[in-house]
């Protein structure tokens, strides 16, 4: 089996729990996920099966969309309402002030990631240090937020839809918006509604996956790796060139019929109508060659 299964993660489960569920259902060991969701969060979690696990970094780089409820007037150690309250403040914010405030958090901005995250510093995951009461300095990271839409404001809480790039922590975005408003804020709920081509609408629940397994039709739920790589130009090659690639020989782009290309451009390589690998154009001692990026054989 090879493909991507778009799972709708329920509340209360870790992303690892979802992977374990899929492994049991498919009776496969080679299963992974992209883009960790907190246990309290719900939504889109692409699960990679078989050789599709090699696509993890490419899928994680996709744009994402989230819906969150934000509570004003509190600051917590986890930056969401599951944590301990560090500070409480009066809230005197109007809807107009809120709308103006979030404009400061769109575009290319810097964000300090939360202590309760899976980021590693000196080989240790931050959340493990946080559980021991240890807090360390985190360097700001550059992120991109394409848009933030706020609605359902009731004076002390509001909903927001966020469209962002990779590496964005919605909890930290809530924290920073609260700090800007001067009253503090914490994330209450979070749902990921999109990750690249994977959306809430084409995600499958545990129950749907279990039923598909019983019916022997689970592979019908898979999204093919080809479908997430359509940004890369397709090249169909001969059996002779397939043998050279399999033997580790780097070819020039024009040997595969490619005349227009640029450095670091990636191509999808097909042999006998099956995706063989991804090749990237690289400068090798002044000569442009196609180097192996991902192999699927």
C-alpha cells in the first residue's frame, strides 16, 4: 500500500494515537503523519502510508487553515485554556479595536514558539522541559500569515479563521494578539480545516476508515502521492534512462528531454506510467545535473 489518508483527528487524541490506529487498521508498520495537532485540537491530519512517508517534508510545507476560539483576559503557561492561569486582566476591547489589532499579525512576521511544543533545543523537546517547570529562551521564527478573519465577538471571546504558512503556532498567535490588546489571551478551541489539498470536507473519521477496512475498500480512501505533487512538472522516461537512474547515475536535464529549467527545480519522473522518483536540478561543479530528491522504488 502507498498513499495518503486524510484523517479527521478527534479531540482528546494525540497525533501519534491516530498513527497507531491506522497502523492497526491496515496492519502496516510504515505509517507516519505530517503536522502535529495538539490532543485538544481537532481536524485535518494527513497520514502517510508506505513509501508516501518520504513526502512528509513536502506536505508539511503546504499552506494551512485553522479555526480557533480565543478567550481574552487570561494568560496561561500553555497559551491555551488547558493550562494554568498565570495572569487575569480586565477586558475593555471593542470589536473595532480587535479587527484593527489582528491586522498587525498578517504578512511575514516573527513569532516566538510556545514552550509547550515539540520543537527540539539541544536535543530535548520543549514540552518535556516545560513539564519539569523549566523555561528556556526561544528565538523568534519567521512565519507567514496570509489572513485572519475575526467574528462572533462577545466582549470577552471571539472566533478567528487563520490562513497561514508552515511553522505557525495558533496558540502563540492568540497570545500575541492578547498582549497587543493589553489584556492577554489564550486559545480555547482549535480545528485545522485545511493542509494543502487536504481539507475538512475530504477527511475521513475513524468510523469511516473502520468501515472501509471491513469492506476491503480502504485504499479507495487514499490520495495518491501524484496528486500532492502536481506543482512539479512530469517527465516520462525510457527504460534505458530508468536503469541509469536506478543505478545512481546523474543525468543532464536535456537527456530526459528537458530544455527549460532552473537550479533547484524538481521534476516528477515516471517510468511505465508509474512514478519512479523526484529529481532536483543541482549545480555539480559547474554542470547542471538531476540529483535524486525522493525515490519511490
